[in-house]
C-alpha cells in the first residue's frame, strides 16, 4: 500500500537532514531499517527538550508540534502494518 502524502513529506524532510551528514536517502517502499530510523527520529523529536525547543516556544506551540508528531507516529505505524513491516515502538 502506498505511503500517505504526510509520510512522504516527512521522509523528504528527513532525507534533506541526513544529506548533510552524507547518508543515503530513504526511498519507498521503506525498508525495516528505514522505518526504525524514522521512528527513532520521531521519538527524539518528542523528547521534552526537543518538543519545547529548550523552552523557546510557547506551550501552545509545543502542543501543536506534538499533535503533528503524534500524527506522524500513527502514519508510520499504519504504513508498517500495511506493508508487512514490524512496527517499531516510539519510546517518547
């Protein structure tokens, strides 16, 4: 089953970030390794210090950021289920 537009945008954003470090871009269909790496990134983004940008954003902005990230966790979980991948756990 194809990836959602939101998941494709997240992978594209992640690819721009990892290109800085010379890493190979992720492509669809996602491998198990790529799905795991994406979930690890989401978990890191959901950590309190990252979620709140070290206190530099308002609680309302942090909540909006969290909603977007939780939606992405759900999108990635659904992608894994639809594509016979083990669903990685987001330890936030």
